[in-house]
C-alpha cells in the first residue's frame, strides 16, 4: 500500500497541532499572568516563575498528546484524498476539543487559586482585626 498520502497527512497534522498549542498557550498564560500575580499577592517574581512552569507543563502535555494520537491506521485508510481529509478533520477536531478542555481546566485552576488566596487574605485580616467596638472604662 502506498503510504504517501499518510505521510502528507502527518505533514499537515503536526504543524496544525503545534500552532494550535502555541496559540492557546500564549493566550492563556499571557492573560493568566494577572491571576498569578493576584494569587501570589503581588509577588511578581514568584507569580511569573509559576506561570512559566505551568506554561511548560501545558506544552508538554498537549504536544505529547498530539504525538500520541498521531498514528493514522493503515487498515482504515483508503488512500484517497477524501479519506485523508476526513481522518485529519477527525484528529484535528478531537485535538481541538482536548485543547479546549485543557484551557478550561487551567482557567478553573486560576479561579480556584484566586478564590483560595482571597479567602486566606480575608481570614488573616479577620484575625488581626478586633471583632467588636473597643470599650474603655
């Protein structure tokens, strides 16, 4: 069986998934920087370092998943351009859905971290502040 169309499929699939991963990552972590600074109470160096580590992890997970699902099964492939487009749309569509889930998972984690940081700040301000009017005799 001629595998040239499968090779063409790989050459189309890989750049698209890498570009999608790059675009989603840059958008998410550029805007996530604000959340991280808020979570770390203005400590910008720690917030930026943590944000960068999350970004690297995002790349590793998503590019790893894209490579894991790369294989086009030859027993299902009919070696036509129509079949190539159908297989690519299925793989790229599935990967896009996966990226969307990862995006929302990261947003959830940003909001959860922000909520916990605000809760800790509120609790620490309650401890340091007296709870009622001060009465002097």
